[in-house]
């Protein structure tokens, strides 16, 4: 399988280039924006496994991201767990939640999957923001179990402030980079391996796939479970990167922004979602001073791509 | 000629498939011996494809039992029936359109025989060897990278057949393998099916092209309204009054009789 080798080499070369970057551009703003790109990169490469490779139109990915973020924050806030452990456990919880969602969507197709998963995400969101009963009463005021509209803060960090001082964000940068590299390698192995073949077979023709020995229940659970681990971990890392976790992670704007990255880059391809993430984050950056026009600009880019390049940037090679 | 002493490979016992008030397959019993080719014919709506849906598990029987080598497979899921050794081709030219020819067959080679409790990270040499053999068996060698979506109808049928063979079935169900093909293509498919049968695979095939059906089949089963109206050697078809009346018609019957006598079926 030379395809795997090629993709792994590309991944490692890009990783090496990104690893050298902080030595050249040291400003905190650029570094933290690229760290954010790593986070979104992880989410879109994993979401792409469900959406593009398995062809299941799930919109639950940001809710899973939120499970990872909230899980980490809550384990730190309520139990004082060290962050690496909290992050890992939160990612495993995300896997379990995702498999449940996969089970719920088993008999649904196309837009119905989108509706159900969006509904699940909205229900979780409403449960978080509408919960006003005090779970604990710290000096800062009433604290609902899931943080309410305010969310969580001061739940711990990865300890880079103690080691690197004011340069702590560079430590975070490398953790984010490592996370993205692992997530991309993971997606390469999946897409180019037997599981990827099973996912694509079920995407193209479920009935035919079943009669060739590919069970739908089993592999739907596999794809939901596998794509959730790094998504949850990305959410967990988001929590320690910003030190705050609030209901904004459920916002529809964010969901659509990430969905647009996958569409613009090319669904179902290995590098498309990452390309899309880079392009849209750069475009968003370029339109920072444009106020309300920023969202309209992103919408126009998405529309332009859907019309002129329906297979995304990665589709240009074919 | 089929040995009568041997145990049947497939045994259908009073199989019924009910859609509301309509019995698409009604109280149907028959057996298929190892190494046999059983041809199934009958008018449109006779329940032929429904029978395949039942056998392959995509649409399980309402009542009755299906046994494969004595094992009850009536209620097994389609993928489990595939693992048990029954592979099927479809009337509509099913395929994985987003995959290459090779990947189409690889899916079947990797997942078709083994349940793969824990799928690996690589397909492995065995899967590639099975894929090569299946592609060679239908004459698609050397066209690995072509996308399934772009193939003409004969190649799609051959690809579907390669996928079926790659699961290494004991019983192959073929639903109209030559529907929509021209005479030369039918001859090519006939030779291919004959080779597959000679390799030890038992075959049940549904076909309206009578030349194909009578030349290949050891026995023929004619269905009408979900019931068997004829089960016997192909040579007896044209002498059976009911078959001539409800399916063949007088003209086709005479042409078929000439074919059977002249063609050495």
C-alpha cells in the first residue's frame, strides 16, 4: 500500500514544518490562532470520517466536541483531577456518547440523520443553558451542574505556565500540533485500511454491502466510536487552551463554519478537510474588520465552492 | 446429473413470504444438491427475486425454513448469510460506485467470508490474492483502477459477479445475469458461469433468456404466483402444458424445443 506511505510522509513533513514555525513567527496572536487551527483540524478530519467516508450526514460532531470540553472542565472543577487524565477520560466518554448517537441514527438516511443529530445537539445545549438550579455555591455565586450560561473556568491547565512562564502558549501549540498529527495519521490509516473500505461500501450501497458481509450496525458503531475519540480530545484540549468552557461551543455558527471547511476542502478525502480549514480560517482572518459582513463573506465562499467545485479543493486533482 | 444419495446443500421447507395479503412466495419447498445448477424461470411477479431476497436474508421469510447444509439460516442477517456461504448478485447492477474495480472486490474478499470481529489495519496478502483470483475468473484483470460508476453494463455485471466469487461462496445466487446483454455477451457470461460451476460452486440462477437457462441448468424450477409449477430437467419444459400456457407460450415453446434438441443442452 504505497498510498498510506505517501500520506504518512506528507503528514510528517507538514508536522516538521509546523514544529519549526514558533521559532520564526513568535507573536502570541499568530501562535494561538494556529493552535486553534490545530483544534479545528482535528475536528474536521474526524467529522469527515462520518460525513465524507461513511456518508452519514451527522451534525452531532460539535456536541461531541462539547462533551469532551465539558467533561474535562467538570472533572477538573468538581473533582480536581489532573488535566491529562481528565482529558483522556472525557475523550472516552465522548466515544460512548457518539456510539449511542450512532445507534439512534441506524435506521435513518440522509437528511433525517442531520435532523436527528441536530436535535440531539440542541437538546443538550438547552439542557445546559436552562439549568438554573444551584449544584454548588462557590464564593463566585451559584453554580449549576453543567455550568449554565456562564460555563466553567479555573478547572486547571496543562502546567505550561509554571514551566514556560509568559511563553506558555508555545507549549500549548506543540500539544495541539501533536494532537492534530495523531488525528491525521489515525484518519489516514482508517481511510486507507479495511475499515475505510467497509465505511465507503456502506455509504455507496448499504444493501449490497450487507450481502458482501459488511454488517451495517457493527460498522456504523465503529465509525461513530472511532471518529469521536479525537473529537472529544480536541474538545478537551480546547478547554485547557482557553481555560473557559461555555455554551458557545454548541453555537450553530461554529457548526456551520466547520461544516463549510469540510465542504470547501472536499468531503471524504484525506487532505481536503485540512485544506478547507486552513483556507476558511485565513479568509475569516482577512475579513476580521468587516463586522457583519464576515459571516456573509464566509457564506459567499461556501456558495461559490458548492457551485463551482462541488468536490472541493481536493477534487481538483481528479 | 445429481447424486440423490448426497445431503442437499440448500433446503427450502414450506417457505412463504407475505406482503400484506399478497403471498409473493407461497409454501415453496425444494432442495439444491451440491454442484448442481438450478435455473429459475417464470413470469414477471412470480416471486423469483423475492425468493432470492428471502434466501439472502435481505427480506426474511414470513414462515417456513431455509437450511444451508442442515443449518437453519432463515432469520440470519444478510451479512451472516454471506459469511455462512451464500453470495448473491442483483438484477439491478449493484456496485460501490465511489470505489475502483479492485476496491469493489476487496470489500467482498476481506469481509465476505470472515466476520472480522476486530478488523485489522491492512488488507493483507490473502485478501489481495483472493481479489486477483476473482477478477481473473470474470476477465477483469488489469483494470483495477477504473471506477465502478463509469463501467458499461456487462462489466458491471462481471464486477458484481467477481464480488460474489470473492466471498468464496458455496452457493451462488444469480439474479438475471444476462438481462440487457447482447448475444455475444450472453455467450461470454455463459462460459464464465460454467467455469465458476466447474470450480465447485453450486448455483441458482434466475433468467428470462431461455437459451441461457436451459443450456446451463441441471434442473429448472418454474414459479407462478409464488408457487412451483414445474421442477425438473430443462428438456421437460416444453412438454409441460402449464408451463407453456402461463409462461412460454406456443411460439417460444416451439423455438425452445428446437434449441434443446439441436443445441445439446
